[in-house]
C-alpha cells in the first residue's frame, strides 16, 4: 500500500468497497463502489488502473462521507437567525 493512502475515516469503509475488474492492459484494475443497504453505486466512469489507485479513491470517498455526516449532525443556523 502506498504512503499516499490515508486512513483518516476507516469507519466509513463499510460503505465503500473495492473489487477487482477485468480491464484490457491493466491486470491490477479495480472498481470502487458506494454501498448502502441494498443499493450499490459504481464510483467513477471506469475502473481504477491499480488497486493502489482504488484504495486512494476509497479513502478520499470515506473522508467525504465523514464530512457529510459531520455537517448533517451539526445543527444548521436558519436563514432568519
């Protein structure tokens, strides 16, 4: 695993999965998926060329998900305040 990979929000990894995919010319290609209950969404238009790239994408998505959860959990000021 690369030193570039960050694990700042590993608790979000239960929602983000990585699976190998067949891509011509890229023997280590992987796809990244966002999974919530019975819904699964492919992230990105194409597979990542390497597992390392997919891990980086997973980690960045985990950071973004954690930010969304934190923002949603914080009371928002209304426009009339």
